[in-house]
């Protein structure tokens, strides 16, 4: 590393600290801190299919979404969760399709276990696009906790999720600077529980052939 710095005149790229990942290093497999939960021909690729990005490919032949009923759930890349307050910002370089009969999701998942989790996402469903949060608690689903609806999105899209105690706030941006808040809600979620995770996901539940992959530029997480 010292020799590289002397020869190029610039410091080598270092991996981001803690829970963040810019997906600029290594590949095609993600950093070992990540766990991929796939199904069928679904796959994950870092810094390969799209340089400097994470690409999650989802098998279009099967419905996969994180909702009630536990497994199999959505196609996701997960890491150990921070136990306290957090702010997570995700840059997504794919906009999900939204035609008639479609239901596609791409976003950030806070996951206590298979029957307790919260989804924060862009969702394309039956002709509309939403920035929305859904939850499953004790295996009971509650959709549309907060929502910014009917938005004509073009990539990139930035999602920002903030947790302060049991209050969760979802916001989005088209430029990464000016954010629109969709709303806040209160929900206890034990991310200190062994096996609790956070991460990125794709889901399909209709017209699956229209949505086969999604690109993420980064996940940046701060904690306190």
C-alpha cells in the first residue's frame, strides 16, 4: 500500500468503515461481512456487472418478497445490524417497473427475524410508483406506514432511513442533497437480538419478467 501511494501520487482506496459499503473494492463476491439470501437463479455481483456497484439479480420465474409467512422472502444481501439509533442512506441506480399487474420492490431492510422486519423501498405497482415503508411484526403485515405516492422517478434515487429510539423516518431524494420526508412512525424492533440484520433487497410479486436486476451504488450507515 505504501508503494502504491508513492507510485501513483494518490492514497489507495480504502473500504468504508463499519456498516457502510461503497461496493468499489474486490468482487465479484461481496465483502465477507455480507450474507446473500437468494433463490433459483438469483445472484449477487460486486464491481463486475456494473463497475463500482452492487447488482442483485432476481430469478423472474418465482415470486419472492419479504412479507408474512417467513421464508423464502425477498432476494437480499444482509449484514449484522447496529443495535441502536442509525441513519442509512442508499443510492439506487435502477428504477423499478410499474406497469399494470406489476409489483416490484427495491430498498433497505431492517430485519429482527423472519417474522419481524421493516421494509423501506421504491415500489412499482399497477401503474404507480411509491416511496413507501411496510412492516411485518409477529408475522402480521401492515402496508403503507408512510408513503410518497405517484412520483415519476428516474435514476438515481436516494433513500434515507433514520431510526431514533423506536421512531423511524423515511425520506427520498433525486440528487442526494435535497430530501423529501415521506413521514415517520413508531415501531419497536430489536436489532440487538442475535441474528438481527440490515441490508439491501429486491422483491417480485407480479409480472416478474419485467424486473430481473437492480443496481445499488452504496449503503452508508451512521450510528450513535
